[in-house]
């Protein structure tokens, strides 16, 4: 049964996208997609799986949509104009195969006219096939709150008529980063949960990778999509080594590198090469390259810090954000020593984005400890403790504080 | 589908125009959007100081007041109603409008459609 569900989860996104584009309405598309899958689960075990399962589902869903519109004339009238537009726009497809419109749906779900917080939710719901309660758990909000947000976003798509379309070649540089950002923000929440009992939420990180894989298959020539997928694979490859037996934080320098997922690293490295070839690199490609340099080092001591700092220089030029400056400084500590890195960190002290960002306080604390400036290190750890989100992060910081007072 | 583009002009310079959007820019934009055949209605509004507010309470008593005068620098200066296929096209016109520049903003709002109307 689970296997069947998994097949449908994949098929569901394609079906939903095609129907949303056809009828210009996500609600109707979701409703008839669910009904078609339900019908398949009922019929296929008896009648056998049809020769073209996708086509069967599509025909069934369309028929159900037409039935629904016949029953509800007001609703039909509301959608009538949209339907005409969609029909006109629909180009004939070779071989009569049912079209893959998921790329359209990606751009609709990540449309800048939607609230930023709704874009990730909608993408998980429509393209990763998560139920509303699952999306609510992903964003740690009550199911009712999430249901309201999804209804609001779908209503805006319908009533403001946000189109189901792929931006043209010259619009793409402006619109694609928004889609990548949605996927990456799902991943980062999975990589380091902003609150709760666990450091990582592997299910979320895996959903993000799944979404990036779909997007990469739809836009194989877009190097930043390859870069994002590479970055996530290369970071996610370390998941098993990042926490200890009781869920505690294990720092990069203490990780058992034999527990890294080396198949995933190999896949990520191949994608990095792809994302860095054929023109100037984008920010995701450069971040993926940094992750690759870490993953390639057999031990922490053999990490190529010169290369990593140089890559951070490239990244800072592309995307001069304070968080990247912080990461660059942390890498610089291993190339030029803690003193130089601390000087750099202190120049960032007034950055509003870093003021309440616990990794900043933690990085400072670590450098101060290395420099044996204990009182200041304690203060910095205490600051990090008040800002840290997940329980394992707080436990880790308390342990560092305890080490300091025992030493 | 019809969209209302509400033009909130940006900072004004000494001659009363928004910085960086010359009258020539507005004329060029108006010509372009008119030639595209999408304009349903458009007006630019008289100066804010001419604004008057009317309210009628439950007893039918009318209250007329001078103003109100926004304290922000963004002031509604005019509007277009355009008929275009979808939000992306409306947003493209809004981005072309000089009112979206120099600290100003154009707010895009769909006009409600009533089935059967």
C-alpha cells in the first residue's frame, strides 16, 4: 500500500499541475485529483492497472471536473473565463502524452505576489504532495492555521489570477531565484530546526531534495538549479554524523567521516561540476563548491581552508550578505588564526541580521575560547544560549560553558 | 480581467514632480499603455490639499471634513484601470509606470468579477 501511495504521490503533482493549468483553479484541481486517485485505488486492484495509468488518471480527473462544474453553475461561471484562456493557450503535445505542467506550478506556488510564508507551504502541498497537517508540522504551526494560510494563498491565485505559466527566458533570472529560495528555505529548516527537540528534521531536508530533483529534471540547463541540488546533497550527506547517539550536536571537526553518505557526495560533486561549467557561477553553485571541499577532506585537519576562503570571497562578491561574511570569517580562523577572524567578526557586530543570530554569538565565543579570553567567551556563549532555537543546540552550548568553567 | 493600478507617487522635488520621473516619462508611459489598447479608465488626481472627506452616521447626519492628509510621503496621485489576461501582465505594466520609481509604488488590485454580471 505504501508503495502504491508513493507512486501516486509522484503522479499526484503532475496530475494536479496539468489540471490547475487546464482549469485555472487549484481547489478544483486538488479536489478532482484526489477523487481520481481514490477511484484508481478502488478500481485497479479489481480491473488491473490500465496500460496508461497517467492517462487514465487524467481522463478520470477531467471527467470529474466537468461533472463538478455541471453541478455548480456559479462556480463554473467564475472559472469560465479562465477555462477559455487555458484552452487557447494549450498547445498540442506530441504523442498525446499528458503534459508535465509542474514547472508552471512551481512558479505559481513561489509567485512573488504571494506572502513569503505561504510560498513554501503551497509548494510542499502541491508539488511534494504533503497533506495540510503534514505541511503544518513542517512549519510548526497548528493545522488550522496552516489550512487558513493555504486557503488564503489559493484564493489569491484564483481571484487575482496569478497565471500558471513559466516565465520567459528574459524573465527567468528574476523569477527563478524565488523558486530556489522556497526550496532552500525548506531545506535549511530541515538542516537546523529553528526550534524543537531535534537538531535536524530529515524528512524536511529530504522533501527539499526531492523538489530540487523534480525542478532539475524540468530545467536541466539551469546551472543554479543543479547548484542548489548539489549543495543540499553535499550537506545532507553528513546527516548521520551530525548528531550523536542521544541527538547531541557533533561539530564538523569531530564528525566520523566514514558515516557520511559517500554515494550522495559523489552525486553532489558531479552536479557541482555541472553548475560551475559554462559561465559565471551563481551563489548556489559556489556554496555547493564550498560544501564539496569540506566533503572531499578525509580529515578535518586536511581541509583546504585556502580554497574555502577563496570561494567565500567569490560568494561575498555575488551575494554580499552579513551571514556569508560570518561564515567567511569562521573559515578564515582556520587559515589565518582566531585573532584575524575575531577582528573580522567584530566589524560585523552592528549588522542587524546578526544581532540576534545565535551562530554569530557562537562563532565569537569559539574564537574567544581559542584565544583563552575566558570571561568574554563565557559572555558570548551565554548570549548564544539565549538565542539558540533547538534543544540540542542549547545542550551543546551548555556543554561548552561547562568545559570552560572546569578547565 | 480588470486590474486597478493605484499610483502612489514618491518623494517630490522642488518643482512638485517625483524625483527621477519627468513629465516626459509619464507621457511616454501613457502613450505606450494607451497604444497597447488595455486601458479601461485612467485619471490623475488633483493635489491632496483639495481632498474632502464625507461620512454619514446612523442618524443620517452628514460630517464633512477637510482632508485627510496622509502623513506618509506616499500619496495617491492617480490610477489606471486596465484589462489584461493575468496578474503577471498587470505587474509588468505597473513596473513600467513611472509612479513605481523614485520611492513611489503602484498597488495592483483586481477588480471584482461577479458571475453572470
